[in-house]
């Protein structure tokens, strides 16, 4: 039950569907309440977004002070970023680790989600709890344990160790996302395909895979984002050769907040917008497909 | 999409199950079902195996490390044997001094010497230099007496140092676990707490829980109304608002944290704004202190509160509240008696997520907090990366893991005991 | 068909990854860890880049902010991913005793007598002579502080103070602020009462202190106005004056100076290359330009003779500066750094 709730909560993170029923606060008569709620709510939303948006213009500042008004528009901090070997290496490392982690986590996670769907309810519950536990256990603890395990094998300060550790963090999110898509999948479709003479493999490839593909891709994007964002594992497991973008930023912020960091931050905000856009697009598409398929299945 | 996204039962049995079953068909079905279960388990197995090696094993290893004293015990084997019958108060037998000299003689020139010296220094300040100094000037083992050690450094005449040596000779040691709560074992076998000015760990644990509670509470206060606002908005507005929640959620933690450092610096944007508005004449310290840590932590964790609450609110039919109001309940009563209980599961999972995440946080406070605002995660990293005190890091990690598990169990228990009315 | 597309996508992604694979060679590149900021920038410009150009050896840089524990972790924890490290004198002595560093072959390095006194050690080669002292923004205070008593005077010089987050040169400053003569500082610190006295003095300004960890933070804290006065590395402040047009003033009176060393971590797979780099960096012809670039002193006698007077006036090695300064007592810190760091951390974190 608790596990289910947590799962539901987490699943929502990936598959939040926007409100459909247009009920509003009119059922509560006080206008003052409505106005207050809106002011408060929008204030909180501004609090969430503004810090990110404020940083973006600063990265184009011609001067080196991180404050408004800007002393002019310039791309010098981006040039700085591009010219710096340590930043470009950090970008390369982050993408490298992120992509390999994504491939591993998506493979393991998708298979596990398909398996869990077919298990009996009791078993499925316990296995999901086990699989999701890396999300619940604080990363710093996992990082310490992994450090102890990897150190004797020389996997600390190696890409292999970092990728394996990131896969631990990322795979559960793939499971959640793919399982959420499978929830909307009508198993009768597979039976229908079978009754039309399709072999189980063909039925899976031609019917199931296209339908769950948006979930798999969303899961992959999640996995990438988890790896790309991780700093705790990286601080324990990455040596100077493996330094990822978050570690580079961490060192930068600790030493001095320079406009170069705001340029890197801006690029990462753009990346976040792209990833978020893809996931939202897939989620909507998946729902459309799911509904269409369900309609087709009812014939 | 409510609870049980993953845990929903397998697909309903298909057509043949409706027919009356004869024995052989039943057996066939059971076999088919078993085959299906095995295939399903085979699909899950790779991830389970992967997590076993790279997640479960490390956790067990960490817990084991926190009580593992084998290396020190081996290095001080003779001393340990000689001290076995010592009562912890009276003068140390010369045999123990002789054994220590023999052990240190073997350790000299090897990395194990500094390992032992460091381990003793965690226990009693100053033991590191005492041990290294003694190892440099070891008396010939033949005439090694307590007095001879005492002439190297009079500290050897005191039982405290020997008690520390004795504590370091346990193969399975409670030393680190006790140290993680500012306690230690005295030679008589009892457990004593360190005086408050020497111990900091209890304070750090309390601080960690306090910060996590404040952040969670703030997230509830800020998040619940926002979730309601989004759940009750028209689809167009709802998607705009949802973007405002999801964008920070998808943006790198480091970006969010460094954005706050930029904003909150003494001459940063917030302070410039406050001064521009005439709210303050001098800059307000907002960074490298608790205020900054709270602001950044709340910002980072707020989406984890809003999203689960929102998802539950979306599934609550407005009819219930309307019905309550039409039956004469005041809006406040309708909220308290109907809407709040219905949305409680979302609130509970949001609270769990935020609180547990906050407990383990260390990057954000490390960058934006002051020396007195660091949480337990910071010290775990400190003991690994800045000292080689793995035992202490492991013990602190174990305690944090335990805290997380307790929070999770309390949540399960509370969620299990309340009736799942929201499932309606 | 869809599967075909996906397979193609996956393969092209893997191919792309293979292309950008960041060279995980079994033998890693020579990795040098120094102290970041202007000092490391100068090392890169005058030492690492020319060395790489000359020998073709790739150098990976890292930066750190000291702490014997980090070196112990690296060597004893099986995670020695640095080869050459710039360490402080107490770390040099402790680490050498604990076997964390390789012993050096001084004949291969051209002999100890090439170096200023104290710069040639069995485990390390003197790299820079540095100073930490009272620094302030002369644009903010016309009649600035002259000593540590002034530093503690929150009325005359309102604003926050920057101090290093650690006991080293923080306790010294506290004692001098409490009226201890520079020549007596370590005599007093060697007594438990003296240590208590230093912490008690620090209590007076504790709530007004911003603690820095990385050397580059110092000038930044002063420049942003975050702090009014700072106990930071003189070289960083002077570099900010030159590169950023600042008007920071270094109070040489009661400043603390010491030598830093390059050491080779035990078990380094790049030992030969590290020794080669050490010889390169200590050639007088290479070293002589370093003070002008980094505002730090240098360690070979021949190179010191070639430093122009205008540059050396800003160095701790200048006789006038040296006369009013305090030499870091390495022996004291070797004996006490562990204990005092532990006590300092406990004190600071509450």
C-alpha cells in the first residue's frame, strides 16, 4: 500500500497528466479566498521558476558582475566556456556517462517492468519495492557503499564504476515510467493479435512495442537526466579524468561564482526544457495512442 | 493513474477460465501459469541481479564496515592479548607494554602504523602523534616496561591511552557506531556519553532532522495550495502552471543551487532589490547561513511535494465537496472533513518524499549554508573524502539509513491504519 | 519497421558514444593537483603547457585546498588518481613519515644545493613561497587596518571577516589579535591554555566570520563586498589587483609565510614523467618568470637572483616583508594539525 502510494507519487512525476476537469474555486463562495489563493499560488510558482530565468540573462552580461542592470550584451562567457578544456571535457564526460547509463538502465528497466506486469500481485509488490528502493535510500549512503565495494577492484575513479552506480539510480525510474505506460495497455490487444494468428514475438513487436515505446523513451530520458544531474555519486566515484558537469559546477561554485558558470547553467536550463518537452510530447502521444488502441480493441 | 502503477495485479484471466474445469485442464492452466510466472521472473532477474550486486551488496558492506575492527585487531594482536585481563583502571602490566613495543616494532615502516595511529587518534586526541613518536623511539623489546614507555612520553602512564588501545583490539567493534552518537565504551564495559562540548554528532543529527522538518513543513504550506490551484485550473492554465513546477524539477540541481547563490549574495540581486525598494539600508546576509540553506532546499524539494498532491487531487471528484456544501457544511468544514481526508494520501507521499530526500541532502547546504548548517550527509562525505575514517562514515551512513527506514515504516504504518477512503 | 528505426537509432547513438569516448586509457595521463586560482593558472602557463609542448606528455590538472586526510584517502583507499601534488609543509612531513609519498632521488633533480634553505626535502621539492595575511579593499577603508588587533575591531572596521576554515594561520592570527607577540605565538600555542585562548578570541568574532576553503574564494569575497577584511593568500589579492583592476592592500605586518612542495603520491603509475616535470619546473630559466605571474616566491637560488626588484617587493621573500612576518612553524603543525583540525571542526560546526 505504502509502496503503491509512493510509486503512484513517483509515477506522477513522469506522467503527470494535466487537469482535465475545469472545476474551479467557484464552489467555495468567498471571492477573497479565490484571489488570495491565486496570488499565493502564482507567487509560489514564480519562486520556482524565477531563479532559473534570472540566471539566463546574466550569462549574456558583458561585465563580470552577477547583477542587474546588465552592462551590455555579449557572448564572451560562452566563448570562455567553449575555450576552457576543463568545461568541454566535463560536457563530454557527462554525455558519455549519461548515454551509456541510459542504454543500460533502459534495457534492464524495461525488461523488469514487462516482467513485473506478468507477475502475481503479491510477488509484484515486493519486487517493485526492492527495485524502487534505490530511490528511497539517500544517494549519499548508496555512494558510500558503492565506494567501499568498488575501491578494491579499482573501479573508483573509473568510468565503469560511475556508469554502474548511475545505472542503479536510473533504472528504477525507467521501471516506473514503463510500468505506467503498461498500465494503460490493454492485454486484450495481444490476445486479439494472437487470435489473428500472430506469434507471441510478432504480437509483442507489432502491437505492444509501438504502444509502450513512448513510455520506454520517456524512461530513457529520465535515466539520462538522472545520470546527467547526479553529483553525489560523481563526487565519490569520479577522478579528475571522469569529472562530470555537476562536479565541475560544484567546484566552480565553491571557488568563485563566475559568469562562466551562469553560461553553463543556461545551457543546462535549455537542455532541461528540451528533455521536458520531449517527455510531455510523448506522454500526450502515448495517451492518444492508448485511447485510439483501446477504441480499436473494442471493435 | 493512481496508486499501484506498478503493483496492479496481473491481467484478468481470459476466456477459458469461464468454462467448467476438468482436472487435466486445471493442471494445464496451472502449468501455463507457472510458465508465465517463470518467464516474468526471468525478465525481472537481470535488474534484480544488477541491483543486488551494485546496491544491496554495497549497503551490507557499509553496515559491516561500521563494526569491522579486524585490521586494527590484527595489527595489535599481542597487545590485545596482554590487555585482555586488565581492569581498565589499575596500572597497566609490563607485559602489555612489552607486547605494544613488539607490535609497534612490526608495524614500523608499514602503512598499517598510520592506520593504527589514526584509529587511536579518533578515540583519544593526541594518540596519533603519541604512537608515531613512540614508534620512532622504540626501546629494545627485551627491557620494554611501562616505565620505559613512560620515559618516551608520560602519557603512557595514564590509563586513558591504554583503554583506547584496548578498545582498538576488538575484532567486532561498537566504537564507530557509538562514536556516531557521541558515546563510547569505558574499560569496565559500560557505555558513557561524551560531554556535550566534545561531541557534535548528536547535535548534527538533531540539526538534520530539524532542517528536514522545517523544509517539509514549508513545502506542505507552499505546495498544497499550489497543487489545488493547478488541479482546479482550466487545462490551458494548468499546463502553464505545471510547466513552472516541472522546469525546476528537470533542471540540474547544481544549476538551481548556484542560481540561489547568485541571487542571494551580499551584493546579489535579492539584496539589490531589497535596498532598491528601501526595505533595508544595508545588505541582509542571505547566503552561507541557515536562511540561504532553507530557501534553496525548499526550492529544490517543492516539486516533490506538489506533484503527488496534485495527482491525488485530480482524482478527487468535486462532487463530494459540493455535496458536503449543499448538505449545509461550511466551506471550512467541507475542506476539513471531506477534501483534506480525500487528498491526505497525496500529502502523505509528498511529505515522505520531501522529508526523506531532505534527510540525505548534502550538496545544497554544502554550497549555500555556513559551517553550522551542514547536515549528516556532509559529514559522511567528509569522513570518506577528507579523512580515511571509513568506519565512522559507515556508522553515520547506517544511522541515516536507519532513520530513513524508520520514517518509511512510520509512514507505512500510518497509511496502512487509515482507511483508504480516497480509493472510492 | 519501427523496430528497425529504433535499432538504427540505438546503433548510431552507440557509434557517437564510441567516437566521443573520453579516452579511458589504461595508463592515465600525468595528473597534477595544485591550489587553483591565479597560482595554478601561472603554473599552467609557465610550467605545464611548455612541458607538454616540449615532451608531448599530456597533463591533467586538478585543484584542491589541502588536508592530509585527502591524501591518506587517495593512497590508502586505493584511489590514488593524482600523481604530482602541491602540499603544505606539514602535509609534506606527515605524509612522508606515513609513506604516502615517493622518496625523491635528488641527484636526478640536480642536487639539494640548488635550492633555498628548507626547499629540498626527501619527499618533496619546494614549489612556491607563499604568504597569508590581512588583506582589505583600499577603496573601502582609506586608513586601513595595520595588524590583527585591528582585524578583530568590528567597530572601527565594520563588516564580515574572511578566515580559512581550518586551524592553520587562523589560530596564529587570533593569538596576535589577543596581544601575543609574533615571536611568542607558537610558544603560546604549544600550551593547552594557549589553544583555549586562541579559540576564545575566535569566539569574539565567530558570528561575523565567513569561512573560505579554496584560496580563490578570498579575493572573490572581498570583491563582492561579502567581507570587509580577510585573512587570505597575498598572491591571490595581488593577482586580482592586476587582472581585475582591484585595489586590495596586503598588510605584510604579522603575515605568515611558508614553503609549499610538490610531492609524488606513492604508487603513482606516472612516476618517471612526474620526476621529469619536477626537473623542468625547477630550471631557473623556467622558474624565474613565476613570481611576476603568480606573486609568489620561488625556490631555486639561481632563479631568485633573476627576479626584478619591482616584482620581489610583492613577495614574502623580500627582506623588508620577511622582517615583519612570521614563519609558519612546521614542527608545531606536524604535531598538532590532526588534533587542532578536529577541535576546530567541532568548534566551527556548532
